[in-house]
C-alpha cells in the first residue's frame, strides 16, 4: 500500500489537538476537588479512546502492512466513534439550549467553574468525533453486519453499563454527578440513556 500524507496529517493533528484540550483541563478548579478527577466525565474517557485510536492510526500510516495494528485501529474506532457521537450530540444540544443541564456552575466547596473557551470546547467535544468519522469514511471499509452484531453492539452495551456503574460510584463518593442532567437518575436509567444513543450510531457502522 502506497504511503499517503493525508492520513498522517489527520491522525497527527487530531491527536495533538486532543492532547492540548486535555492538558487545558488541569486549569479547572474541579480537577483536584473530586474523586476520580475528570474521569467521571464521559467526555474525558471517550477522548482517551479516540486519542489512542489516532495514535494507532498514525502507526498504521507508517506500517500499513502490519495487520495487527490495522485490526487494533478498527477495533478502537468501533468503540470510540459511537461514544464520541453520543458525546457530541448530547453536549452540543444541551450546551446550546439547556446549559444548566450539562455544565456544573461550582465545585463541591463553592469554587466557580468557568465556561470552557470555544477552542478547548471544540477540541474536547467536536474534533474527536469529526476526526473519527472522517477516518472511518475516508480510510476504512465499512464493518460487516456480522461484525456489528457480534462485536460492536455487545461492546457498546458493556461500555454503557461500565460507565453507568463508574459514574454512579463517583457520584456516591462526591455527592453529585459531574453532569447535572444525570442527577435523580438511577444507574439503570443512566446506562439505558447512554446505550440507546450508542446503539443508534453502532447501527450506522
């Protein structure tokens, strides 16, 4: 397979943007004030998977004949793309129309939490999903229905349940959910909410 510069630019620039956005989170007062740091947030967890997918994609760009790397990349995209689609669709809808449902105003001890600068917001809540979709549509072949049924859907169910359990655990220790719209929901409601959106995007794969 001939070497192409476009995938390298996509993977390298996206990884750099995501890393920069993640590093910016250290400036928020929430960072050292709660159990789990920023990891109760689905955004941060999804960002990590997307970042690894971009790095593996970059390795594939330089070693396209290494089948194990390509298989790993496709597996990571299968997990990361639906999660990032959920993050992007929920976040931008709520932050635009119902910001109080998605943004915490103060930390547990009353310290104000500022709005993210737009550049950081895009690096966390838009660029990862857009890059994964571009990667999948331009550089990868579509998953077979058998692959989706056997691997993608069960994986998304497991991810949704695992995140619901993790978010519930952190909320019990911290006394609050990192996302205000989850307050009052049971762990079952939370996992079902996430799973339904993951399933819609897995179906598109």
